């Protein structure tokens, strides 16, 4: 997988439907432990709520989990999970808190309400594309550093860290498919004096 979509930031949003208060909470997570901790935190914060319905979807192992938390089967957890699927996001968790307002919504009403709360939570968080990136390290002298600093963004890279000592060492993050081209341009531009060394890889925001 060269890229995937997830949530940009934790967020929450709410609305009222027939006197029932629905609060959608969303958060990016990377492990099941993080998802459970987030869910437990919302349950603790809203321990007086009628229901705390949740769903989460993880990239690793393509793991999906949901809970209706006492609502009629199929009217809460699955609709929330379906919103995550349809938006194409992974590594994220959503909890929808409901404070019952005394008016029954019916099965269809519950599905619409929980889906809407989940969608509002995702909209508030924002969706970001995470790209597969290569981490490169470039060591050069001070006379070449000025040119390198200009070329890094021109060649599609981001300078994540720069260390100044006997020489300049720059750590560069770049989309994986551009790494080989970056290395070639560096070698050509420096007339073979300096090369980039691959030291790792990661997923990072593409925008």
C-alpha cells in the first residue's frame, strides 16, 4: 500500500434529533490499544450517557470492530462503521454518545442519526492522505549546503532535520516513488561528491 487516508486531528461535533443529543467523537489511532483507550476515555467522560456506540477500523490486519452498546442490533455500531468504510479511512475510531430525549426514533431513525453523527465527527476531524515515504540522509560540506537547501523542496523532498558540525547532515523525507530520482539529481548536481543514504521509511501526510 503506497498511501491511505486517515483523520487529520481528533474532533467532536453534535446535533439534536427529537430531543436526543448525539455527540460524535473521532480520533486517529494506529493500534487496537489506542482505539480502546480512546473509547474508554469517552465512556468515562460520558458515563451518564444512555449509549456510547463505537466503531474503529485499523490498517494493520484490516481489523474492524463495533458495538451497539445496548441499541437495537444493527442500528448503531454498523452504521457508524459503514461511514468509515464509505469515506475510505483507516486507523481511526469513532464514538457516538447518545443522551436519550424521551422520544423513540425507530430503527430507521437510529441508523440515520448514528450515521449522521459519525459523518459530522469525520468532517470536523478532516481527512488526510498518508503517503509511503523514504527517509534519506545527506552529508555535505558547507559550500554545497546552500544549494542543497534550495534543491530539496524542488526535488519533492522535505528537510526534517539538519545538524551542523564538521559537515552538514540533512535528514530528508520524500515520497518513496521519488527517492531514486532525488538520489540521481543529488549525485549529478554535486558532480558525484555527495550521495543520499536511505536510512528508513514511514507514512506521512502527503499534503
